[in-house]
């Protein structure tokens, strides 16, 4: 019996392919990973006219350091198209594939659809309950929502207003479920704006934890499995944590990265 074969049943056990370059996806399917993808991850740029030169000058290095830029929401401060237009002017000059989700600030002016259209026109892959595969790496993303963590998750009980609020969190979890089920890659990255775990919001005031994310998102992640999760929104949270299923979660809010030593605008991950 041949243990190493293509989807068409061709035996590769005696092929000249280097063994370390082979990764099993399904028992009879193969993915070839010749090199790692280097991802620069950041979030919460809150872009405004005043921050244009910072983005323009300091982000220029990312082109040499990464294969892909990932932005986990809050690209703009007030969700206004002119803010996005200026940010896109800076981002397109990086000439780097970019994957992003929107954040709550990008919804502030009710023009999120226009922002998404502008980003797509500039070549940015905007994930909104959708998946995207590039060079053998799958990205599943959605904004996420608030609602609390663990035993503190708000449930749909009582007033109609509470049920509507909770339904928004459930809808985002369902969007993530749909996005993750679209991926066919072995490497799977989840991109959110809100946190799926409490651990990476610690550092913020405990009173606002329920407004920084919800573990409804983590339940989906653990059910489908992922290699890494990125989020932002918790500007004063913690850098790293794990879901109960053991999936690493990284808070890449730029304010948090700027407080590290040395301060950074993004973190680099090899996947
Ligand atoms: Fe933010
Ligand atoms: Fe936010």
C-alpha cells in the first residue's frame, strides 16, 4: 500500500520531492509548502489625516519584512471614506498583499459598505464572514461582536432589546463559522476585530471586558481548528492567550504593540 499519494492515486513514495516539504491535508491529498509565509499583523490604526506621515514613513519597512500585511480592524477613526482614501494611498504604496476585517470604528459613520468597496478596489482582501486562500494559507475573518466571556456570556433572555443585541453576536459567530468552513488549507488563520477570549483583554478595566469581545467566537474556532487567531480592539489588553481548545490568540492592537520594548507597529509571524 502506498502511504504517500496524490488525489489521483499516483504513488509519490519514491519521488524526488523533499519529505519536509510535504504536508498531509486529507489522507490522500497533498499540499506542498516550499517556504513559510511571513505575516505582519497589526490592528487599530485609527487612521486620520494627522497620522498619515506616521503610516507612510514607519510602515515602509514592512515590505521587506513580510509577505502579507494583516489588519484586524479599526482602520479608520470615524469610518469616513476620506479617512479610508488617505489610508489606502499609503497602503497601496507598500505593494504588499493585504488582508483585513473592519472594526467598530469603521462602522461609526454607517458607511462600512463604501469602505469595503474602496478597499476591494485598492486590492485589499476584506473578510466579512468569508474565507481567502493564498499560497497554501487560509484566512477566515469577520468583525466579531461584544457579549462577554465564559460563564459571563450574555444570553438571549428577557427583553426584546437584549435578544436583538445577543443575536448580533450570534450572527457574527455564524459568519465566522461560514468563513472557516470555506477553507480547504491545512494552515488556517482567523482574523477578528473583537477578542474571542478574556485572556487577551486583561489589562483593560474589568468593567468593560464584556464590550471587548465574546467567547461565542472561540467556540467556533475550537470546533473548526486554527493555527493562529488575530484580533485588536483591546487597546490596553495582553499580547497573547489561548482558546480552551489550545489555539493561540494574538492581540495585535497597535497601541499595545507600541507599548512593548522596542515599540512596534506590527508583529511578524511565520506560518
Ligand atoms: Fe480600536
Ligand atoms: Fe475597536
